[in-house]
């Protein structure tokens, strides 16, 4: 299916995970993809793989926390290709741990990449799309941007911010020819599962508590289906949809489920014991 022939897509975080899968799926449909990532070598590998399969792709280095670099890259890509049809903001990081354990660096790192990184990209790409009268911004958030989950407060704060930004911008952009969607996936098979720092807990035990993850390629197909339909909120995985529905119907029920999940996480803490876990729980208001 080459129905996106001639379209141009910039994908941040395009070297791996959901970003790379989106690049491959878009290229297979005929789009030219720009894979932007901090890991230049991995981005080059991803672009080369797309080209080897007959697609059009290039890799560019980008740190989304540096606004001037973001503006320069997006302007360069749009100028080089003469248009900007899609901007997928997929770059992201996470840190697992209880809020009491997280220092200033943990908070600032997650918020700078996951929230401000999206802001920088939107500020750079949106005016170009408004000027040309078309385009689609797709911000990758998380089900944690729709339903608060424990053990990753900075990530939740950032993703709720991305959802709010996206929905507000969608209303503003509609009459200007620009579409905006926000993607809220559940658990997806990406390198972030292995690279995310987890404070005060045994990684193996924590990972065993997680549900089965969806393949990134399947996630990308679901995202592009939602983009084609111009869905405002694209929720990926059955469990994520169930969590979102449950939170809207009964926030108290989901809150109770989060409490049970937090107790299981505390039980998995390395160096912690159940007595300490119970003492912490008893302090809740």
C-alpha cells in the first residue's frame, strides 16, 4: 500500500521502539521518513533498514530537550522535502520508583524529555503546518496520561501534560487545516522496559508483575489506523482501553486497583521487607 507516497514524516525517538516501528510502517506506505534520535548510530541503522526494503528514510541527530536544535532540524527537514505532513513525537524516558525516592534529577529528566520535548517539537512544527495549511501532529503519551498509576509519578505527570496539550491544540488547529492526535498505549515491547531505571526494587520481580506487552509493530499499525481516522485520542492495547473506561466509570475502583498494585510493587522491593511495606501503607490519609 503506497497511499502515502509523497508525504513527509518526522519521527522523534525514531531509532527504536514505537518510533522505529512507525518509521517502518510509514515508509512501507510510501512516505519519506526522517528518523530523529539522540542515538545517531542506531538511527542510521534504522534508516538503512528502511532503505534496504525499498523505502525512503534518513537519520538525523536530535536531543528534544534542546529547543534550538529541535527548531533547526524540523525547519531543515521541511525545507529539504518541501513539506511536513506528519510530526510524530515519540521520544521518551521513564524512571520507576516511589515519589519519596526520586531526586531533582529524576523529576527534571523525565519532564524535560517527555513533556517539554513534546512542547519544543510542537512549537517548531506547528507553525510550519499552519503556514502550509495542512499537517498532522501525533504526540505519543501513554495510558498513564489518562489513568494515574503508581511508582512513576514524574512519567504520569508528563504524560497527563502531553494529553492536555494535545487536546487543547487539537481544538485550536482544526480550523487551520492541522490535525492533532495523542496516542496512549499500554505496555509495548520496546527497549524502555530494559533501560528504565527502577529505584529500590528488583527489576526481574517488577517485570514479572507486568502484563504481556504488545509488539511495537502492531502498536504502530494501530496508531496509523487511528491517525487515518483522525482520532483525537488513540488508545492502544485492550488492557489500556479497559483501564481508561474503568477510570471514567469508577475512579474509586481504579484507585483501589492502583493501591493493590503498589502493595505488590513494594513487596518486590529489594532490601525492603513486608513490615516496612505495611508501615508505609498505614501512613496513608
